[in-house]
């Protein structure tokens, strides 16, 4: 990931509604959610959800797939991984063992 891509992703996530949308979609991996379900889950008006979803999609943080009349959105976990690696790339002046407590503090996510 380059600096411009990281800035686009961070910018998209810097708005509270978009951050919550992304977090909801991460929790619903790997299946994703239709846009209407995302809106209902967060009590967001239908007329504003598409704008937020479009911004997150342009930043590469979401993917979408049409299923009949529904558009299902999914968090792009590989993009999230790339962003996290970009942020940690130069961590601890080349001493990765110093970052071990940071990484160890991340809970493991398991899917049934």
C-alpha cells in the first residue's frame, strides 16, 4: 500500500458513520450484508447509506456484489490488512519484537 491509498482509506474511516458501517461489515464477514440491513443495523436513513457505502468502496475498503435486487456489501479484509501493515511497516525502528505486545493484544477472530 502506498501513502495515497492509505490516506484514502484513513480519510474514509475518519467519519463516525462510515467507521461504524465498516465495523458492522467486518463483524458480518464472510457473508456481508445488503445495504438496507446495514442501514437498519445502525439506524441510518436509507437516503444517506449509499453515499457512505460509495465512499468506503472508492477507498477500497468495501466490495459489493449484486444478488437479484439486493446489493450485498462486504468488508475488504485484505485492504484492512494492507492498511495495518502500512501503519506498522517501520514500527519500533526495525525491532519487530517491540511490536509483539501490540500484535498480541489483537483478539483472534474466528468464523464458524
